[in-house]
């Protein structure tokens, strides 16, 4: 039964966050469907974590809408993976695009904005389109994990996303990098071949480079700047966890 107080009662949401901490990933996704479908969506960037969630959605036939932010600047390998994952999983992945094409953006704001003002470029090509899309739903699923960055270290399985004023569900938040890759290999899930070429974290092609041995997984994102996030995932005030991973 849908918990009608969940959206507005932060205490209730915290209670669910505690309870979900000990649930399996599939149980978390099923809970999200029970609570929020059809006003539930998953935003994927086609990273290894996103591939895991898409496989789970297809494998368990979960009623979850899926979309990606097509910035117009993705790697050719990412576009190919998009098509491959749809065929593999049977899950349709919608494209959400910014209002300006890459060419129009260059006309209005200057060529190669990502080099001059990367924050503005991410805002226009990712954050604003995501914000508009999330106005149509009550909850969104992300593929972030706690160990990825300091900003994500306090993320909960379910939390209030104050940036978008919506419930955010992070079913893989407790997973390790090794667990992600073990799952992909065990189930032979398609993934971006650039991961095998030194790209552990893949975003837009102009702002993503391979990393060197010993570097952080996100060192290749916006290399040469202090930027490590595109602005989609803000840190939250943590709720004290009550259980270890089962």
C-alpha cells in the first residue's frame, strides 16, 4: 500500500531510509514502484552502476520509467551502449535534451563553453533539463554510491532531494566498485567499452579523459579544474544508519 504521508513527512521518510538500509537492491526498487509508480523515474548516465539498474529493471519487469540526459556531447561509444542496453533489457530509455543544441549554445554563449565556464555548461545541458523532467514525477532513482566521492558519502537509500524538491532513491548506495563489476560480469550485462581503456567515469566527451594508475576514478572528469560533480547530486544531511549491509 502506498504510504501517503511519505512525501511530506520527513520523519516518515527517515524511518523508511533506516528500514531500506537493510534491504536488497531489488527490494528497494520494488518498494519505490509500490510507493511512487507511475510517477517514478530513473535517470541514467550509462555508467556501470546505471547498467546494473537497467538490467534489474528489465530482469524483474519493474514499472520504472527510464531516461538519459542527452547533452549532444556524449561519446559515440555511449550512444552505441544506449541502443545495446535497450535491446538487451527490453527497457526503453528516453532522451531528455537541453533547449539549445551544441551549435546554438556556441552561437549564444561562445564556442566550447565547457572549457571557459564548465559550471554554466553543466547547468544548461544537464541540471536545467533534469529539473524540468523531475517536475513531472514524485520520486527519482539515481545510481550513485557512497564510496564514489566525498559529496556522496552521506547519501541514504531514500532521502529528500532539496535541490529538486523530490524524493531521491539510491538503491546502489551501499555497493562497492568491485560488487558492481562482479554483477556486470556474472550477468554479462553490456557496458561502455571505454571503461576498458582507462575511463572509469564517463561523461561528456570534451570533459572526460582517461586516468593514470593510482588516480581517483573521477580524476578524468573536468581535468585541470576543482570540479568533480556536474551539479545533479547535492550532499544531504545524513540520517544515522541503524544496520549493516545484509
